[in-house]
């Protein structure tokens, strides 16, 4: 793994996940890492235990202590002949990494029963670390901003991941003498591929995509030029007109102001999702054109593809990253120049976020030409989703993992809790990506059996009255398949905790309880096989506590399928479910196959299976 280099004069320091009030993993060798001037010899002490280390040519050092039982607090100290650094009040206990998109990010203050839970939020044995949001084209050694461990209190808990915090609360009850450290590395709206490590990225997406990302790291314009034909080919499947080549081929309207579409007062744009093209003409002298310029468009929501005089200069996606595209002199000309930008809004508001002052052209001599007015727009009928470049902020190839997980280094973990998938729904191959993610966690931690808990997506949307194809149902089943094929993992169903109208359901307390049970080896019912028994199909489950039950008579949500699927009656038989045959052909069976299924199947511990599809043997 090629890490971004440290500064040449790196000072003595611990790795970013090690510090005051931190937690180190018990019952396995304790890895302590940090930075120091190359070649420096260090003595590292944890309580009364001593280890030696030496900084390599890259300025990194690693000390390894023997496995220890839970305990503390300890003083952790690293010293050279000339300097020392220490971390105080360090505990040895269990460390959990909680990661994913918005449902893992959702903070305690937005979860149900927040006020009551804060009465007991103070727990000096529960430590919290929130990783700053950032992206990077290469794995980083340090966080983008300083971050430190804090004990759980009424002040610190409200902003922390609710699912993670509630899980830890339950685990603390199970072993009250063991400290727990929680690492919150989350980012709403992100795709799983943004969290992959470089090995998984290359294995899944290929050497060409990895090389394109490496090119972007060196020269964004060259990378954009290489990517643009893919975008243009896609656009031609949407529209026959090409505004970047022939801008006068469409009818443009004046933009009334720079700002989100919902605020600039233009009715055709208000509430629009889809594609809007923007055009701005700028006049340059021959000298100004020769020197090149940087086009600054401010923040755009969501995605954009920018052109100058018909040449692609930039492609980005994200609602918080400014667009600054450096354009060489060969792209400009004396006289009128056309800046044309395709803007895609997939949800909520869209467009140039403003303010107008952020839109400008910065010339080679440092002078600027304002671009905050005189824009024109054209609304396209295109509705499709464009190809996303590997440097995309929230779906780029490993960009978030590089900046938010890689800096954790080889810190020991008890396990990982992963809740993500909403952004990948409707795309095939999630099981492959999930297995790549799990492999990456295990590579980085040096633990090939590192436990990983995967949350099956909660229900969302309108319940259906007939069998349907469901992107969310398919993704849940791919989550199930990945877990079934990967020892040491567990699937935790949240399918019944969803909300028809809210993609962020608030019952993270119950989800935390289920995660804690899975962490203790009790993940709940998992469908494993379906076999014929006469005209019926019998589905076997593992992980059932007690017997299966349904809260309203017979279990619902089962479908028998051949060329098509139809609902079928079913009954519980201990830890199995018999789906009653209807005299028609059946080759497979499905359960809870909808974005927002209605389910009533549980075991004695209130755990429920997630969506699944099984071939009938």
C-alpha cells in the first residue's frame, strides 16, 4: 500500500488514533505506531511494559507489546534521546470501528428517546473518537484535522453515531469492567466503493481505473481529458444536442441569480431534479489567453461536467467541494470564450451554491475576472445517472477510506460495525464490494479473522401490495450473501425498523441492541437453504433463539417464484418456515422482497431475518 509521504521533518508523535483517554485492544498484541525523524530509535512504554522501535526511512515507527487483559488507566510514552510524547489515561479494552453512510452517521441527538438516554450518558469507561471527514487520492498517515478521544458525557455523546453508541451501551452492560473505545468514521450519502482500500479497488475495478486515479493525483486536467469521452458517450444516450460543441444549438435563458435553484426565484428550476446546462461567455486579450486561467465555480450540487471552448476541463460530484479547474492557455483564445457547465441534481436543491463572488476566472498574473453574473441556462430532458469518475468525492475509488480509515494504521480492533448500502441500491455486485471492504479491514488490522457486523438496510418507501422487483431487497440479499460467504462476519437485520417516509429511521436504540447481540455471537435468524417437501418449500434458518414466531398469525412476506413471483401462505415449524405450495412451478423463494416490506417473523430475542432469495433444491 503506497501511503502519502510524511513531511521530511516529521516530529515525534503517536498515530492519530492513539492519544489521551484512548483505548487499546485487549487480548491481542498491542500495536503502537507513530512518526519520528527517520532512523530515530525509541523506547516505548505502556505502564510497566517496555518495547523498542526505530523510525524507518519514511519516518514511521511501530512498537509491539504483548497481549494484555482489560485494565488501566495506563501512561503510554514514547521517548528518544531528545524528545518524548505521552498519552495519559489510556485503557486496555475493546475498540470498535463504526463506519458507513448516513444511518450510521445519524447522531444520538436525532435518535428516539434522546432526552431520557442523556440521563445516563456519562460513562468514563466509554471513549469516543470521531474521524474528520476528508478525501484523498492516496492512503494517508494522519487525519485531515486533529481529532482526540473523549469520554462519553452529556456533552460529547449527542453528536456521536447513535447506532454505534447504543451498541456500546449494551456491550458495557455485558462486561461492565471492560472499557470500550468507539471510532466513528462515517459520511452520509457515500457509496461503498469510496471506502475500499487500494487492493480491493484494483481487484474490483481494474488496473485502468486505478491508473486513472493515479493520473488525477498528478495532473487533474489530463485525467479529466481521459475520462471525458466516457461521459460524452453516456450523454449521447440521453440527448442528440451537444451544448459544449454547439452552444447556439439550444435556446438559453438568463440566470436570475447565483444560488441554489430553490432560492433564485425561477419557476422552471425550482424543485428540479435532472440536468441543467449553464453558459457564460468571457472575453480575453491575447496575452490573458496565452497565460491560462483557473475557472472557479464555487460549490455545485450535485455533479458537473465543465467545458471551455468545447474542451472538457473538469468533472466533480459532491455538495461541499469547490470546483476549481485549471485550464491551460492552449484552451483559451483572444476574444470571446465559452464556459459551458452541465449540472446534475439528483435530490433536493441543486445548481451553483454561491455566493456569486466565488465564481471567477483567475489569470496567470493573479488578477481575476468575476463570473458571478451573465450566466444563461438550458434545461435538458435528460434524466439518467452519469458515469462517475474515480476521483468523485463521495463515490470515488477509495478516496474516503484513504483519508478516514487508512490513518488508523494497524491499531487493534475488536471488530467493525458497517451500516451502508442506500447509495448502492439498484447497482449489482454489492456482495463483491462488501467482501472487498471486509478484506481491506482485515488487511489493515493484520487480523484475518477480524469480526465485521453488517447492518441489513432498514425499510424505506411505500409498502407494496403485489410482488415487485426491489433494488433495496436485492441489496439486502447481496449483503446476506457476502456475509454467508465470509467467516467471522454477521448480518444484523434492521428491516423492520424503517420508516415509510424517512430514510433515516430514529430507532437506533433497538438497532444498537441487535448489534451488541451480534457482537456477542447472536446475530439472529439467517436464512440458509430452501428445499422441496412435496409441493411445499421448507426454509431453514440458523441463529434462531428459541423458536420463530409471528406477531399476527401466520408469517407474511414469502413469495414462490419461477418465471415470476407470487405471494404464498406460510407457517412456522420451530426454527423453519414451510411455504405452502400452490400447484404452480417454483424454482426459488423470496422473503421481504420490497423496499419497505411488511414483516412479522421474529425469534425469541426479537431478532428478524432480512430480505433473501434462495434457490429451491
